[in-house]
């Protein structure tokens, strides 16, 4: 886990007079789950937008697997192995869970979504889709319409769709958002199985999930990194406790 898969160097993003990411720098090591935390307005989702290619930085550089991708389009980053899930589920509600994942397999293979009917008949798409659904605990829900899945299951499905593109880096934007406690715990167990195998950048407000999953944590406040470290180091950091986690700065 010493190899840097992602290097973010002095990233800047402005929206008028607001600086959303302010000389932001950190790196992500191969095989780790690295969490980004911070209060609302800290710039977390803006950071993910820049990493995925949806937002163009105003300054700085992004390197992925040793290559500068700062100016690459979203689809080119995806082809290089970078996938993202969103705060709001991004699935086709009228299609089954299996259809949704098969379409992701098909898209990764370079085919148009216009040929979705072929995805229903092509075993080379369906079998990998079933395997991915099994990985996220949805093997028994493959033929259920996405609209009929629970909120937690829809989030699991979105993870499956991202995994179907065979990413080497997965960007997760609040995968536990809106979940009940049991659903959050299920998602933690799903993500834990990828530790050491898939590199994951996790933005999440659920601190129990963050501390259960993360190998390292970076804390943002007003678009700046105030600390990076292991969960134990972050818990003990006085600046982090004062700015985000809470607690008495006078505690030992």
C-alpha cells in the first residue's frame, strides 16, 4: 500500500468569490480505503467532481497511476479505471437490478446504451453482472425492478454498477446517506471485503462507518487539508476535534 495511485497537488476550485478547494493536496495509496471528512461546505463533493472530471480545476494537478489526468474528460478517466458513485442514486428505476449492471458492463466494453435490449440476451454481459450483484449482496434481487428495491439496496446496486466497470479507483460520495443503521452496517461489510484489493476514496458523514473502514483519513475545512492520518491519529488530533469531531481540546 505504499504506491500512490492518486496524487492531488495544490488543487484550486473557485465559484465566484468562494474558494471551494484551496491549495488542496493529498495522495491515495494502492489498495487502501481513504476517507475524506469535514463539515458541510468543506469542499468534499467539489473535490470528487474534480477527480472524476465533471468539474475543471482552476489550478493544481491531478495524477492517476502516474499520469496527469487534470484535463481528461469523464469518459476517458473511466476508461483508465476511475469510477464514481453519487450522493443521489443514479440508476434506471424501470430496469431490473441485473439490467442496470449489465448495461454498465456493456458501456465499459465500449458499446452504446442504445443496444440495451442486446444486454438482456448476451451472456457475456449477464454473467459478469450476476457476479458483481453477488459481491454486493444482491444475487437474490437480480430480477427485481430497481424501483422496487429499498433505499439501501439501491445504494448497493449503484456500487455494483460502478464495480462492473472494473475500476482500479472507486470514488464513493456518501454511500450511507439516508440509510438506517442496519443498512449502513451492511454497506460497511460490503465495502470491507474490498480492502487491499480495490483502492477506494470515501466521502462520508457517518463517522462510525468511516472509522470502521478507513485505513487513512483526510480532514477538510473550508477547502483546505487540516490533517491526514490513521483513524487513531485523527481521533487524537486537537485541530480535527475542534473543527469537526467535537470534544474538549483540554482532554489528554
